[in-house]
């Protein structure tokens, strides 16, 4: 019984260890600035003042 539990724990640990590096390399940025995979970008609204008036600008932020 103890051998079955140890073997199942070892099998689960090995399956998880192979799955984590596969997910880590899904997004690769090339030297041209293009993304291969899913980029982590969002649009942020930035408030700024010009001649006493308030303006809003949309800025794309990628991390």
C-alpha cells in the first residue's frame, strides 16, 4: 500500500515538472519588437494637462 502511494506521488510530481516549463515559453519577443505567442498588453488611460486643460490619452503598455 505504501509503495502504491509513493509511486503515485512520484508520477504526479514528474507530470507537473514537465508541464510547467512548457507554459513558461509561450511568449517570446524577438529583436524587432514583435511577439510570438500571446503578448501581455493592455490599454491605459493617461491624464495630462496642457495650457490649463485636462486631456486624456490612451497608451498601450506591454509587459
